[in-house]
């Protein structure tokens, strides 16, 4: 195997192991030494591919975000996006992703370059979701990006609370989404399925 191919393979193995450990045990509890050991490499191999744990975690988070965004885009394009979002959000909040995001953000808040990378990642999130909603032809009195930005902010807040209190649910996010989608209509005047408010007492 050529050296570049070997390096690419080793890097992928480190990312895969780091992702598993970060999601299972959290960012703070996972050390470079442990990632190296469970990948079958030395710590030197980790540092030859990444500047440190923070950069490795950023790559992992970028990978996770890309996958979750693809799932969300499919949800938005589905027949019942509100129910799809409810299912997706419940699964996401029950995973180790929110804790990883929170611990990473707290750890890198003093690093200007990583703070910029985090801002870029959030902006890309809003951009992608806005484009997905607009591709469906949804329009309304409030700009789509404004609604998406509000939903993302609420989702981040709920996910943060869920890390601290496992009883927190995504109900308020789903109701906000239902209301927001109710303000929008598909081209031709059709309402989005699932935007009618639930019956009282139900």
C-alpha cells in the first residue's frame, strides 16, 4: 500500500474510533491516548493526522452534521414533515450527539479559530435547511430563513437542556415547527400535511 493510501486509511480509522468514543463516553472523558489505543495506533499517529483532540472532534462533528442534514432534508421533502421531524428529533436527542456538541463548544470557546469554525458550521446548518424548505416551494409572510433560524436556536437550547435533564422532550420544538409550517404554504396554495393543530385534549 502506498504511503498516501496508508495515511488516508489510518486517518479514517482514527475518525471512526473517535466518533464511537465521543458519542458513547463524551468529549471530556475521551483522551487522545484512548483513541490511539482503541484504533491500534500510537498517540504520535494521531498527532501526525490532527493538531489535537479538538481538531479531531471538529472533523467528527462535521461528519455527523452532514449525515444528520441529509436526513433532515429527506424529512422536509417527505409527505408528513412534522411527524418526520418529531421522530428524527427524538432519536437525535436520545443519542450522544448533543452532549458531544455541548462539551466541545465549552472546551473550544477560547480558541478563535475553532469558534469561527463552529459559527461556520451553524451557518451551514441554517443555509442547508433553508434551501431544503425553499426547494419544496414553501412560502409565507415570514422569511423561511428566519423561521429556520428560530427553530435551530430552540433545538440547540432543548438539546443542551436534555444533556442536563433527560426528561426534557422536543414537544415545544415540534409545536413551533407545526405553527411555522402552518404559516407557509406550498406553491399552488396547498397546506403542508401535519400542520393542523392537534385536537384539544389529544
